[in-house]
């Protein structure tokens, strides 16, 4: 599982846009149809599992909404987060660095 590189600050804390070597990036892709709040569900799940939204887009293609998110998650918890997202019909994988 690729880890995010870090750099030391003057205070000695390792940071890179809020991420550390103990974090990985997940790419998440999902679709939603009218009346099905998939986007809200994904954001709620991500938040409840300790993930931070690093980047994202939502597009409407006809009546279908397509969402793509990059989530920063604790490396030790990445597999569990992926498993939980997939149980909710959301594609998730660790981003190759």
C-alpha cells in the first residue's frame, strides 16, 4: 500500500497538505440516481471512519450523478474503509503513487 511522502516542518511535525506517512489516498467512484442519496451516504461513511476529503467532483449526466472523491485515510484503517465502502456499492481503491 503506497504511503504519502512527508516533509519535516520547523516544529518537527511531518506534514504534506495535512497528510503524513501514516496516511494513504483512496480513489472513490460512485453513481447516484434521483431519490437515492449516495453522495451524502459516501460523505457520511467517510467522515465516520476517519477519512478526510482531499479532492472531489460531482457531475450530473442526465438523471445520474457521478461522484469521484480522493480520500485521505489512516494507512492502518484503509482496508476496513475500502471494505465498508464496497459493501455500500461504492468503488474504492488505494491510489498508486
